[in-house]
C-alpha cells in the first residue's frame, strides 16, 4: 500500500497484516520520525505532496489518503475541497494520473462534514473525479470514537477500479446525497 498524508502511522498500524506498506509520505518531520521508528517502509518521503511525482511510485493494490481537513471543518476556514490545505487531495489525484499501473483500490478518509458541507458539493466533485478516473466509489460513515481516541464520525470514500470485481455482500445500497 501507499499511505499519503501518513502522519504518525495510525492507518498502517490498523491495516497491519492485511497490506504491506511500500511507500509513505508526510510533510511533518516529527511525524515522519515517529512513523519511521515504528514501521518498516521501503520508502518514506518527507516532502510536500506537491513535489512528489506519480511516475516514481511503486505499484500497490491500495493507495490511502487521509488528506487535510482544515478547509472543511467548522473550526477551520470552511474554504472547501478546493482551498489550500484540503485541496491537497487534488495533488494526490494528480499523482495517480501520473502512475502507469494504477492501484485497484483507493481509500480517502476525512471528517464527516465533507459529505454535507457546501450542499454536498465538496463530496460530489471528489466523487465525480474518481468516477472520471474509471473507479466505482461510495462513502461510508464510521464513528471514530469506537476505534481510536477521536470524537465523532469520519467519512471513508472507497473507490475500486471498474474492472475489479467486488463481492456482492460488500456492496451496499445506503442513502445517497441529495442531487
């Protein structure tokens, strides 16, 4: 797996035994030090995601991005999905576009407000960007406080390449956002 916006490694810790970590990235020196001390990673790139090129990324089956939330949060600027910090998700998508052999599974994680802020348009534009890249996708909400020391629900956007079969029991028919 790739892990973008890796932080101190909570995602790779949670997925240990399911996916082998081959590449990770974060901009924080402190978080990178914690990450590298706790996890074996073939490549940890300490750099701004804007400087990372997709052509140099190793193939993985999963690419995970916990992109910054300040522009989506009520505590932040509420600038939306195209604002400076939260808009870094587009740099992640640019890197995917640059890759020759794309991951079969993409997973994005953020605050639940991503689904409803701006009349649902923040999520809608991200959803359509994934669809345009030939992925089937949807969002699920989980209350993070049941799993980690964090309060409130988190949204997980799961995207699977169109040609990749999904077992029927994993496909839901949950509520859709208003059009």
